[in-house]
């Protein structure tokens, strides 16, 4: 498989990616926000930071429930969709194009979260440390930060080097995957074959963290352990869990 550009995330989430992205599903999105409200211990009117908010699946649902939400993302096409849907629903939500490594807020948010495997994109672990440190700095005392990502134990046991899927419009997406246990990076090349026979290609890579590693990142940022789960249904985290969700609390 071809090598992935270390800065792939700067261009990946564009118009080519949008048809492949996880779309809105009212039942699923509400259930995930139920989980976030509970595990982040959100009080009425709490101020929440959605890091890598994408098209706003969670940010908009939180805003609809009366929370004051700021969503940040580096993808302007995704943010445009989020803003359009916010306008359609008459929701007040702040949606900004911003880099999680450069959050300047201090003691402003009651909670922050990175949901849907949006953590670990950057080339170095130091940059991931910076993301957690910035999130912790943005929290008020008592605030919580939650990370949702893939479970490394599940990935190691169920890794498949190739896969494919067909979109509703007939587009075929072929996935050539690689997992490097030495660097702990999971990468993939997506070959997109459209019904008109035109083609596209996208490549991505992310650092896969273990539960102890994520807990250490939270601790080094000054956050106390506040929970670990295996999915957004609140299930126990085990080696068989597909997801890994960790939460830390600012003293």
C-alpha cells in the first residue's frame, strides 16, 4: 500500500469524502447524545466544546436540547453542512474552522469531547498530547473531557487487510488497509469507483491508542479518571469491545 501523507487530514475531508462520511441518523444520534449528556454530567445550559464536529451530528442535537455548543473542525465543507442544518432547525450553535492543537480557550467550557475516531490523526504523539492539554485547559473546574475511538485490542484481533462497500448511488469503495504494530498506526487507501466509471482515491492514517495510554494522556493533562466504556450504550469496556471511550475530569 502506498505511503500516506503525514498531513493527510488537511485535504482529506473535502468534497470527495463527503458522500462517504457517516451521515445523520436521528435515532443513533440521539442515543449517542444521551450518552454524552450522562457521562459528561451536563447540567441544563452547560457550555460544550465538540472537537472535530464534522457535519454537526452531535453539536446540533446538543444545541436542540438547550446546551451552548461550540463545534470546531478543519473541514469547511463539513462545517457548511452543519451550518445549513443549524439554520434549517433554527438552532443557535457556534461552528468554527479551527485546529484542535490551537484551542486558545481557558476555563470556558463545562465539557469537551472528541467522538467518532477523530483522535490520533496528527503525525506525532506530542501533537495528540497537545490536543488533550488544550482541551483540559479549556475546561472549567469540574469539567469533563471524553474521547471515543477504536479499541486497539479489538482491532488487533479482527483486522482485515481489504474490504469494500457499495453506496446508495452505486458507488463502489474499495479499502486497502494496513496496521503497523510498531508505530500503532492504522492506515487505509480508499479507491472510489463511481457509476459513470470515474475514479477517486483517498488515504488516511491514525494513531491507535490503548486504554492505559489514553488514561495516561488525560492524567498528564491534569485530568482525573472519570470512566471507561466499550460503546456509546454505556457497556463495559472489554477486549471484545469495538469502541474505547475514556473520560477525564478537571479537579
